[in-house]
C-alpha cells in the first residue's frame, strides 16, 4: 500500500482551530473576574490570599496539564471508532492516573498547605485567607483532573461543540457565581472558592454527559478491562506523559527564575514585568488555541499514516501561527500605552513600562512557532522533542538572562525571555523530521503486506 493522501483545506482547519482559540482566551478572562470580584471587598489581605491560593492551584494543575494534551493526541490517532482497545486505553488509562493523582492531593493536603505557606511566608491575615480558600478548592482536584482527560478525549474526536460547551459554560457559571456569592450574598473568599468548586463539578458533569454520548466503548470490566493493559500502549503512554511533565517542569523553573530576577530589580520593575507577562500570556493563549486545533489533525495524520495530511498540518500551523503573530504585534503597537493602562492607572508604572514595550511587541513573532508547532508533536504522540526543545532553550537562556541582568538590567532579563521562547521555536523546527519518521514507521508494515 502506498502513502495515503488526505488533503486539509484552510476552511476545515479553521473550523476546528477557531473554536479552540475562543475557548482558550476565556481562561485569562476568568482570572480577571475573580480578582475584580475579590477587589470589591476592599481588603488587601483578601486579594493577596486569593492570589496566593490561586497560584498554588495553578501550579499544581499546570504540572498535570499533560493529561489533556496527551489524551487529545491518542484520541485523535484512532479516529471515531467504537469499542476498540485503543479507544478505551486513550480514555481510561489517563482517567485512572488522574483519579489516582487527585487521591494523593486529597491525602496530602495538610503538608501541601503548610509547605506552601512556609515557602511564601505571608502575613497572618493573608495566610488565614489562603487556608480558607485552599480547604474548599482542594476538593475540586478529582473533578479538575478528570475534566482534563474528558476534554482531551472529546477534542481528539473533534467533538468541538461538546468541548466548547464544557469550557465556556463552566467559566461563565464560575463568573456568575463569583458575583452572586461575593457581591450579593457577601460570602467573601469562601464564596469565590465555592463558586470555582461548583463550576468544576458542573464541568465534570458536562464531560460525563459528553462521554456517554460519544464514548460508547463500555465500562472497563471483563474483556474490556483485559484489553486496557496492552504493554506497548501503556509504556508508550507513560513515556509521553513523562516527557510532557518534564517539559512543564522546565517552564515552571524558567518562570520562577524570571520572577526571582524581577523581584531583585525593585518594586516598580516587578510590577511592570508582571503586567507585561500578563500581556504575553494572553498572546500565548491564542497560540495555544492554534496548537489545540493542529493536535487534532496531527493525530489524524499519525493514525492514517498520511504524509500529505501531516505536511498540510505543519504548513497551516506555520501560516496561521504567523498570521496571528502579525495581528497581535500590530494590535500591541497600535494600542501602545493604552494596553498597559488596562492593568494599571499608576502613571509612573505606565511610563516605566513604555521603556520596555518593544519586548511584548517582539514576543508573538519570536514565540509563535514553538507555541503553535507544539500541538503537531503532541497530536502525533511524539513528545520527546517537546521536552528536549524546552530543556535546550532553558539551558541556552540561563547565561543570557544572568549576564543580561548584570549588564543591562531589565532589558537583559527580557532578552533572556525572548531567547527562551525563541529557542523553543528553533528547537521544535529542528526536530521536524521526527514527525515524518513516525508516519514512515506506521506506513511500512502496510507496504510490506501489500
């Protein structure tokens, strides 16, 4: 059998990618609403407590975000079949891991809380708010991690409506409940935590309904349970998740390094850098939507052993990633000082930020390739280059950041920031041949038996 030819049109690509872009940009909006609602209390300790508590959960869940990413690729690779062993494995094995991890979180919540408060060292009033927030939201761990798996599986199956409904409706409910519990009922920090927990449970229910409708491959019992434990598939899944976890650890290390250097530059520059990182984070969410769409088609290409489809996916990822980068750079330049003004009304902070705005102008064109192509690799279940490219970028940017801060202060720090994300882009581009080797490995057995 020869190589399979499957074409991908721009219309088909955007039909999947644009909804994912829409769903991802709701995430920073959700955080902004949480902060704004707590800010209505007029108590700095409450704002700081929620901020610290949210940061703890963001870090914990971010480390396990690979559950969604790897599940999307595995689900997409095996199409929309019913009842196959691979389909069952692509859902039940990561779900088992998610539930086991959540059980560890619940069993270890006391030392996690104590260790985090010791590490951050907040004032007593702030620490009390962190405890009140944490002790409610920790019960959401089983729902959040299970949601990652269900969302990833539905995305891989191109069940766009179900995936969008899970994310957007859950976020909207969170926002509405935030306002109801805090502003109207006066529940304070506990109200924000309860609103988030309820939205997590609601999203999980939506995911279960979606799986009941589209994932009709039976419960993992009897013969179905035996088919789950195919050694090759289980080992492959563990290796993929390990690589993605290591990649995330590299990202966490760099973010902490950047924050540590920023803190040493003084309060004003720390505030400026925090705002600029928020801007680049919103830009990154757009590229994540492109990566999510590309992962679906890359998984389809890997499952069908189609060179032509994989070439089309890579080409369109470059094209639409570059287009998004140009648009975002244009918006940033056109908005100028007004973009910083969204985050602060302090004139001296806005003036100081103006000296460094070049760096968030350059961020989209520097980072788009790595942030977008990432989805092609994870969708193809080729995760080692994702980890290695992030590791090499981290090692390369360390001297740039350290020497840069020493010689050029905040300019040097941002040079290191661009070096890190630019290095990820170059690294993933350099590993491009690995993608086609995966296709060749799947298509060779078919040619031998032809």
